[in-house]
C-alpha cells in the first residue's frame, strides 16, 4: 500500500473516536425493571426518540438499552453527512402518489435545520458547518444521471437546488475531470461522535435512563430481554439499524451493509489551495458505486465508499477494522479525485454497517396491537433521517397512548410501510456480492467508453437489488 511513509490506524471503531476519545461506559442493567417506553439501541434513532418523547411528555419513564456504548454503531462511524436524502422516496411516490412523497421530501429538507437548531439549543459542539451538498459528475454517463437527478429533486419541490457546469464546479472544488455538479443548501458537515455524545448527555439530563453494555437478545410485546434482566414496558421500540440481524427472529429483516472510510492527515494551506473546497460542502459523486466525503473541522478529508459490502450470514464487525485492499481502493479514489494529493498520508481507516431493507425504503412503524415499534433502514442516509424517524416514532407513541393526535409526521407515506424479508443464505451473500461487482463493472465501462447513457450492467444490478 502506498501511504507515503506513514502507517494507517485501522479500526479502533472510527477516526471520530480517535479524534474525540472513547466515552466512559454507563452502568449496565442490573436486574428486571419496568418503564413506560423502552428503546433498544443507543444510536441516533434511539437517542433522538428518547429526546423528543421526554421533551413532549416529561412524566414518561424512558429506558434506553445499548449493547456496547451510545454511538458504537453507524452513529459513530458515518461520513458526517447531515443532508436531505431519504431512501425510498421514488417508491413511495409510486405507492402513495407524488404529493405524499413530496411531503416526505419537504420534511427531510426541514430536518437538516431541525438538527442544527437542537444542537445549538443544547450547546452540543459538533463541528457543524452548513455548506450544503455538492454531487459531481466525471463522465458523460454520470452527467446524464446528474441532470436527471437534479430535475427529479426539483420535481419534488426543492426550489433552491442549483446545477453547475464544469467551470462553475471548478470554482467550488477542483475535482479532476468534473464535467458538472448539482448543489443543495439542505446539508451540513458534522462530527458524528461529537453529535452522538452530546445527544446522549442531553437525553440523560432530561431524566432518561441509559444502560450501556447491555445487549438485548430478544424483543417481544412489552418485553426487552437481556442477559442481565428484562425491561417491561407498554412500548418497546427497536432502533438498531445495521445490528438488527443480531436480534432473535430478525436475521433477514434488514441486511447489514458494510461501508468503509479513510481519513487523511491534516492538509497544508497549499494543498487546500490546490483542492479548493472553501464552502466545505459535503461531497459525493454520480458513480454507481459512489463515494462520499467531507472536509473536517481540523482540515482533513474523510472519504468513504463500499469496500467489502456484506459479510456472510449478516455478520457485523467488532472494532471497525477494514481490509487493506479496501483502504487502498479508497485512497485510489482520493487521488483520482484530487491528483495533487498523491503524497498525502492516510492516517485512519474504519468500517461500519448500515441497515438495508429488501426494497431499499426507510420506514417508521408502531404496531398498536403489540406496542412494538421500529424505525430505520436508512441505506446510508441516516444522520438526518434518524431525526425525522425519531420525531415520527415519538408522535406515533403519543398518538397511541392518548397524549397526542395525528400530526403531519404520522401521515407521512413511510409510516407503517411493510416489505418482505431478505433471501436466506447463500442467496443473500451471492446477490449482494454480485450486485456491487456489477456496479463497479458498470462504472469501469462508462469511464472507458465515455458513452452518454448508463451502462446496462447497472440496470441489471438495480433489478437484482430491488431498486428498479
């Protein structure tokens, strides 16, 4: 691996924890207990749900159960994209009509500002910079997809999105071979760990009980079962995202998709001059096997993409360690985008899992007959979507318990959405491996041929994935 003379810290949960430090563990559950609401999972979804429920109904006894520590999963490993993308919007438009999906999109647009507001109100120092989201095209086929994507966003009511040509793109960021881009103001860079730590502290300050080092092995009506005791509550809310498969009976509910990241050493002023990126937008591209990146508050580039996309049997990693070939592949993307950074060292690499439903649609559900609820399936867009899902889940609990009525959020089209389970192994593993191999082959073909249309290989992969 060419890393310009430096070794890479591989794993250790994530660079974000290396930067901000691992938290002290909260006390585990010590026996049977009761609550009004028990939330399984101490990531963004679980903590935001506890936050909004406790704010709306301070009298509620709320307990959060977390198997490791708050933010151990995707909430502490993601790319720090607080943005308005949501998984499944086009499918919801087909199922419920264009206006219903447009309402969901407007809610997501507003969610970015809602998170920024709460972070400010609670005094959470999360390195937030609202520079928007810039997505670039680097081939004719990518440019065609970008223009179609831009038009689609406008059709769903995003009136403040902008489309740029090659020159305008270069004025914002100097990505090699960029032929166009689209920008939305509905996005911000965040430090994921600072956000989740601050949110956990805010939730505890409101009076929510948080037990860490407490794995939940089974969820059933009115019961969250752990090795240390069972918490009984009228409402049990599953907020486990990519770790859902570890629960009894949930192995095929959501697929734990693996995503990997690298973080560079801090860039010099001259290096940043070669790159541009003064607006500190979060950065993505229009490849089928896409990348995502941010300019961190301390002057690094944190960049991610799919490495080994899925582990057989829905297994998840322990400490974020990723394969050397994946680290090198991500470094290649970095230098391909910014050739002037060929000598920059990669200092940290890590991986994590995100939740993928079989139809790639994020959902929020509360089963009124059993009191079981869940939210997730964000397919990599969870930093902001978790907040909207949590507010929606909070409203559903209040509605069911008689503390509130229908709201704009409880009427959104993702509420109560049902989807079939993933195939059993080895079909699940073969399908995901084949899908991403095909996406990468499609990207290579588009680069080599310079054709204006998307590769047929990508359409075949979409069909296998269930994204058509």
